């Protein structure tokens, strides 16, 4: 019996989703003694490594996870997207997500959803029970609805995100202190509203796991200076997941998932610099800092992470590649990308994905023509500003996202987490809640 069980009669069963941004399944699976609560979830329920989406970037992943459809339907492809028919770019926010979110489906059924700290949800929606937006929100004062939620969060030192700039320092102690403060405040808020026990869907995300991974993951994989601190941080996350699981009522199924995996980073790869060096990209003058500064004869450009666009006639305002040459030009660029090697002699691209393979839907008009899924160790960047770092450089981060090895735990032994991916999570949650939906609405399928 959960601590806060209630009589619900014939009401729908409920789900509590806990997101652990960027956590690779192998990290948790390899340490059952250090992470006993994750081990218990795996033993008593179902778990496994799942694939992310193309591209495996949080701004694209969370809209896909929470809708069950690919970026061609959500309309969000990454941290920065291009306006249709323009070289203007923008940072996608919640209102840019064009597909139906899980909590919208719950609300349409007359049920209640508490949504906390999910990336790409600003501004907070007013059609759900309560919401505090996550990553990229300006602050709690504008990111929380209703007033009762905002007032509570402001009284608890709740913060939207960890201060990642602290991770740029050689000494990571202040960064780690800030990371702990952030997850402690997050957990306090999660427990508070889980104990309210007035929701049908609880959906909360720990984003700090991604932040810690970016700056300490190689220390973990290579037994570096901060290896023990890294494990210690995840012991805290494991403790929190155990406490949440213990607090849930018997009619609630716990689902824990990450949006992508993680691996060690060796080199940052400046792809627009590479395109310049290879004659694909040029700028109007030396004073350039944005996509709109590309020259009329530019043939291609890149947006993070690893998205490539041809400068196509009829699509880009100053397109130089005729539509009749689209396929041949794309094949040429794909071959160049597949041949690209790092300073260590390894191929940068594990595979180069054509847009027809990854994206489909009503909002695929800004889809990249190619997406590079990199080999481990190569983090794909796309600066437009001139710089002296060259194509390959090393910065303060030592961890990077991966397409494979994302995490999924379902506290239900009848779930089957095999050959699964991020798009299976939304229909699985609806199935667990006994909510009707059409199979054709999703790119994924229920795992129960």
C-alpha cells in the first residue's frame, strides 16, 4: 500500500512519469549495488535500453517523447530551428510543438495532470491542473501556473535548471554543489505534489542529470578525477526514485525514462567551418554571426546537432542549388560527410540519415536534408561566428548525447522493453491509464 493511497473506485489507473534527462541505461544497469532502487525496478518490473530519435537533442526529444510522434509532426527539430521561407532562426518553445501532448489527452478525458520541469513547455499551459515549465524558461515567476504553484515553488528555492556555466571551471566543486541544490529543490517539489495525490498523471523531469553528464561523463567512463563524485550524484538520484516509488499509491504505475543516451566526448566538430573548408559554405563578408549572413553561392549549411540543409532554390530565400540537382547534390554532401575523419583517424559519422528516413508529417517543411548521427566521441556543433579553433577542438565538456542507450523502466512486469524507442513511451502511458487512442495517431506502439 502506498503512503498516500486513496479510494478511486472505477476511476482510471494512474501513471507517475519521472524523467532523468540524458541518463544511459548501461550506467544504471552496471551498478546494481550502488543504485539499488533502479535495480529493484528492473527486477520487479520491466526495463531496458531504448533508442532515442533523430536527432538525439533534448529540444527535439522531449516533444517527441511527450507526443509519441517524430519531429516531422511536432515541428521541433532541435535547439535552433529555421523559419519557413527565411534564414531567420528561432529557439522552439512549448507553443511551437504542433502535436498533441500526453497531458492534453489526459485533460481532454476530464482527468488531471501535474507537469513539472519538462523541457520545451514554456509558457506553462492553462488547460492542465498545474505546470512549471522546464529548460529554456526565464524563471519560476513566469514559468509556473497557477499562482498557488508559483508561490509554493518560490518559497522553496526551486530553480528551473542547474548553472551549467559553473561546469566550465577546472574545479567542479561549485558546479556539483549547485547541481545538488537544484535536484534537492526539484525533489522537494515532486514529493510535495505527489503527496497531494490529486492528479491522474504526474509528469516530472530531472534535467540536472544531463548537466552532470556533460561535464563529468568521461571521468566516470575513464575513472577520472571526479569519478566518485559522479557515482555519488547518481546514488542521490537513485534514492529519490526509490522515495517516489514508495510514495505512490497502488493504482499508480511508475515509468522512468531518459530522452537520449550519453557517452564520452573527445572532440567538438565545427561543421560550418568544415563546410567552408570544403567549399560548400561561404559568407557575404568576414563579419558574420548568423545563418542569414551566408552568401548567395553557398550550397549548404548546418544547424546543431548535425543537421544539414542544402541552400535550395524555391525553399531558401537565396537558394543556389537547383531543385533538379537536389538528389545529386545531397548524395555528394552525404558522401563527403561519410568520409570525414577526426584527428584520431576515426570516422566522425556513424551514419548519415536522409530526411525521408527520419521525418514524416505535416510539419516536415523545415526538416534537414541530412542528419549525421556521430560516432562516440564526436560532438557536432555549428557556429556561424568566425573562430580560430579549426574544425576539431576540445572544450570544457567531456560528455555528449548518444542516439542509443537511452533508459526506460516500467514498474509493470508485463511490459516488454525490447526493440523499443522514445516514441513508444506516450502510447504506453495511455495504455497504462486505460485511455483510448488510435494506433495510427502515434509513430510508436504501447509496450504493455
